[in-house]
């Protein structure tokens, strides 16, 4: 009988200050209960959540307070565009 494996929930939070940061920085990351807490905090503060399991897995491996490496720029740029578009729709 095949055993069902449940994927652990993953989450990572990024910060990018255009005139301060050279690249986006991972400010929180985790899996399981910690990932759920990160997502709850994002919702409480009306911070957009972008779903990308592969990117989350990579960001969690980087650790916290780490700038993303150049090979992730394209993937993270998609996240930033998504957030920018949401801000534009909300009139921010």
C-alpha cells in the first residue's frame, strides 16, 4: 500500500526597498506551522501573498536576512510585478 505524503506548507516573506536594498531580502521564512503564521501575519497586515511552491522552497533554503542571488531575480521580479499591479488597482 502506498503511503500518502503530505507536502509541508512553505512560506517566505521578502522586502525590497528600492533606494536601500541592492536586491530583495528574505525577511522571514519557514515551513509547517511557521509558514502558516507567516501567511496569517501577511493577511492581518493586508500584505499580498503570491503562490509559487518552487520559489518558496528555494527562498526557505536561503535563510533569513539574505539578499536573493542573481539567479532568482527573474522569478522574484514576477512577484514584485504582481504586488505592483495589486497596488495600482488599489490606488496605492
